[in-house]
């Protein structure tokens, strides 16, 4: 926030006692010290988007137990000095932080919560139980208004379609992929090929299909925006230039060659478009300067970017002439 972030993006999962907490996944093993606090008997195996996963699951721990844990940095290349210092925040605590900082900074600081693995949570807690808790919390804090400084996002679709019937808060359909192929095309391999509720329902459409004119029109029927992974938005060309200077030609060296048309298509459908994730330590497609990378996408017309480095994002925005 002090670096200039406009929104906090908490990914949300549910505890055993039904409290919304900020974790990137339902599994706690990679981002907390749970293994040092609880024995392996607290591990379980659950199906997460069709994949059998063995870990310590938030849904097997009460909030009181989770509050004994401390966060750790899962990326080995990043600063590890904060490991063990901070608790796992609840959604209520994230909201309190955003609202307090809005007052302290004199500018709006919003939240952009993500409903993680809606089908997974529905199988544990009941259909739309997660979404109902989220809406109740957000309406209490912000009211039921599109003007609230809040976006709700999800990679699934059915939950967003349900949310569209119970809240006026802005909704965003996220668009994923497995990877990018060597020729620059998108790799669509399960479970990253389509919204998981599509897989359960036997819907043949992929994430890529949702970025066609017909797909964007479908999204417009229930959401206010679309959030594609950034490689969907740019055309790339292999021109033999070693842009990152490592002596090896890889997909990272492909020249970015303008828009794929997805940005323009989203706007034509009346949707905002926010893309992700920009990192100082992991630029994409031959961008050696992460600020230039973000500025490129902003110049193409995206309405917002997700970044782990807000100060770089603010500088990217400032670098674009009005």
C-alpha cells in the first residue's frame, strides 16, 4: 500500500469452522510452518480440481489452530527473512487493513478477493456456502454496490454466475492455461484447460474459447470483467534475437508483436480487462525491464495489472503519456 497499490488481492479458502482466510491454495504446506506445528496425522488426501493431493488442508484446521501457524516465503529466490513472523490473516482482517489504510493514506485502497477452488469447497461445505459467506462479509463491510472498491474473481464460472444473482459487487472471470508452447501458442492441459465446473459438467469449452467473441459475450452475461493470463494478450515472433542475453534462444526471447485482439474484444463486449502477474524477478518474453513490460500491456489497453511489486507498477503507469 505504501508503494502505491490500489487493491489488495487476497486468495481465499475456508477453515474447518467456516472462516475465510487468505491463502493461495486450500493446502497449507507450502506457505506456512504447519509441518513443524502439527504431525503428519493431520495430513489428508483430497481431490483438488480432479487431482489427488496430499497435504495439510485449511479445511481440516480450525481458525484457532491456523492462528498458531506463521507464514513462510514459498519462492526460494525471494527474501526469506520474514519467515515465521506473521499470522495467516482472515478476510475480516484484510478488509480492516484496507479500510484503515484508505483513511490513513487519503485514497481508496480496495480489495480484489479470489474464490479459490469453488467446486472443492462446495463438496466440503455445501453448494455456494463459500460464496454466501463472502457476499455476507463484503456487504457488511462495503454494502451491496457496484461502486464498492471491490472485485470478486474466480477461475470457475458457475460460482460467478451464482454471485451475479446475489450481489452487485463487480465480478471478474479469470482465464488460465497450463503453459505457453514453444511456438508461442497457449498450452491447455487439465486441470488448467477450462473452469473446473466446466470439467465436472462435461462442458467442452476451454479457457481459450472464453476469449472468443462468443465466449466474451457469455462472460458479459454474468461478469463485469475478464482476467486473462498475460500471454493470451500478445502476439510473439521468434526472430533469433537473444533478448535476455543468456546465450540460449528460448520462448523468453520471442519478440512481442502487438495485441492478439483479446483486449479489443473484451472492450467491445463491454468488459474490463485485468491481466497477471507481473514480477520484477520473472519478466516475460524478452522484457529485461519489468517496468517496460507492464507499460507495454498498459499501452495495449488493459485496464489494470496484477503485480507483486506495486512500486514498479506505479512507475509503469507514470511512464505512459496521457
